């Protein structure tokens, strides 16, 4: 809401008050959130320690369902994205047994795939694909009502 209200106020020449309102609101919300975390920290810790494997599994499934629901566009693409992410997260050592999973005898994959490495690789691939492909050639399309021929 800060962006919407602040933009309208800036268009009216009141950018200073918009920034002040945003700063004061952010400070107040941060203070309230800090107090809530301090007050609710101990009860939430007890609740989290009571979680077992079934509850953790349920939370993970709920998170995956939310990812599908919140994805825009094709549901099939969202499910494919989630499955691909799950496959990438399986690379490395098993936490319980220490067995190697999907490392293909490559020692660098024993610890799994680092987030920073993958983020860097995806960014570079995007830049590479944008610079290596030729620019599209646009052609004019006639919009006349005449029939061709």
C-alpha cells in the first residue's frame, strides 16, 4: 500500500510526507513484530518441539500445495517446477544415514547444490540467452479490410 499511496502523494507534490509516513509506519510495524516475537517465542518453541515426522511431512505437503495455488499461469508448469525443485534438493548426502543421493560419485556434489551457485548460474544463463540470440526482426502487418488476392 505504501507504493500506491506514496505514488499518488508524490504526483501531488507531497513526496516528503509520503516518505515520512512510510518510515513511521515501518518503524511501528517493526516494533510491534519484535514484541510479538518476544511474547510468542516460548509457546511457539514448545509447539515446534512437539512436532514429529507426520507433522513435518504435512507442513511440507501444505507448502507444495500453496506453491501450486499461488503460481500464476499453467498448473502443469507449476507442478513441473516443484518436481524439478524437489529433484535438485535431493542431491547430496542423506541426513539420517549419510548415504550419497544423486551425486554420481562427484565429490563436489556430496554436500548438495548450493543456493548461491544455482542462483548465479540461472542469472548467467538468462543473460547468455538474451545476448546470444539474434534480435527479432519485426515486420509490418497490414490492417486493411481488403481481402488478399
